[in-house]
C-alpha cells in the first residue's frame, strides 16, 4: 500500500545545508519530463524528484521542509519519493536553488535543459506559434541552429505535423535531458514519443531540431565554476558513496572508501580526487561507470578524514552512509593500535564485528549478537 504524505511532519526538523542537498541530488535526484495526451493535444509535464530508501523518510521530510513545495510518498517497493511538479514552484523555487547551489558535470547540463523547458512552458511559448506556418517554423529552426540544412524529407515532415514547433522543440530537449545509460532511461525516452506520428518523430529525433546554441549560451551565462566543497561531497556520499570492509581468509581486515558515477559524470570524480589532495585512484568499471576509491589506510586517515572536521552527519539520522565514516575510523584506529591489520584472537574479532555490523547497517536483518556469532562461527578454526 502506498503511503502518501502531503502533510508535513514537524518532529526533528533540521536546517539542511543547501550544498548537501545539491550533492544528494547529484546522485539521487532527477529532472524529467513526461508527455500526456488530452483533447487531441500533447501536454508536457516536467518534474523534479529525489528517491531514497524508506528508512531515510526523515531526510526526505526535511528536504520537503527546506523547499516548502511538492509532496512525498512511500511506494510499494519501499522507496520514499519527493516530487515537485507544479510549474510555478519549479520556476520560482527549484530552478533558482540549483542556479545558486549548482550541480556538477553532465548533471548541470541536464538541469539547464530542464530549466529551458520549464521557462518556456511557464511563459506559454509553446502556445504562441500557429500550426502549419512553415515560414515561422523555418525561422525558429534557423535561429536556434544557424548551420542547419533542410532536407526534402524534413521539409515534407514539417507539413505533416499536428502540433506547433515549439512543443516539438521541447520534446526534443526532454528526450536528451538525461544521457542514455540504462534500459529504464531508454523506456522513459521512448514514452516521450508515444503520441507523435512518424513525421513528428522524425523532426524530434533529427539534428535540425535542437537548442544546442541556446544550451551553450545558458551554460556560459549561469555556470559559476565554484570549487567543490565538503558539504556537497557529504550529500554525494549519502547517495553514491560506499564504505567497504571485510576480513580475508588470512584474517586481514580491509577497509576502503569509494564513490561511483556513470560515464557522463567522470569529470566529477576527478574534481573529488583533487579535493582529497589527489590520493586514491579512478578506475573504469567497464559498464558505463567509473569509480573513485581510496584504499590506503594512511591516505584515508590523513587526507580523507580531516576534510570532514569531525562532522560525519547530515544532522538527521544514522541511516545514511555518511554516518558510517565514524565506524570506519574506529576500524582503522584498531589496525593502528595493534600495529597490524591481522585479527589475532576472539576478542579482537568480536570488536571488529561490532563495527562492521554498524557499517553494513543491520546486515541480512541479523541482530548484533547474531552477526557476531555468525563471524565467530565463520572463523572458528582460525582464531584462539
């Protein structure tokens, strides 16, 4: 059963850092546009959303409280989704926020496309052009893409469209908002075209119909090129960060940190690597994704950890990845205090297992004692 929460809960309201929100949106936020058909016309519906596991409902509540627009719900799959769909709220609240607290890499470009769509819909530009006025169509295309050449087939398609050209422009832009990287996004893109005839599809998918010049102008106008900061990284860690710890068959304790991004946002990983004084490595995962990781115990303790200034929380709850950094520190301190990563006895294994349990966040729905007994049983033939 879907739990719909349009009324704000007032318990434990925290003033979130805006850069933290931006970092979280970089990983778990989305700008999208849907098409719907009503009264023989196509309507474009833009939306901004953030999706987190339901255990992070309190974080979603605080984000909703920060913006004071939109609504959230918990779906049947256990995800909590915050959505803003009102065009006025998108233009007056959401877009100005992300112009000030900017996203990075390709995500910023997608936001700019979303901004153009929302602005034109809000200003009702998609209603201004009278259908089948080819002179105006051609001028619009030339203005936005001055190097265009019209093929005979393209000209024929222009004469067979049922909707004004601005609307097709916006569908073209929406089609390219999120770089294609998985089947889910492919399906979302195809849904944008579902109400178009073959000529309208040809126009939308052609290289002639695009806002490339306008996009470049908007990026130049609004991109601030600010350096990445720790609050943005905190939000990104809560979305795409990972703390990995395990014990080898030789009873050696391993701990590392990583952030994964798709191929379109690889420049963000290099920016993060520079922020942490260029320690760690960036590797190609061979699945349209790259990972930045720090595996050196020295680098984690001396270059990574100090950047947080002893603040490993978003101020809300302990379910996020960021909070687990303090347990990672304790594991690394355990290694340093023992001058070895090797677990030598039962007492040490119990201590390490407790810390690993909280990093894994109630792994496999086991209680703490159950997990400790599982680890003791796993290594019973190797420890005293």
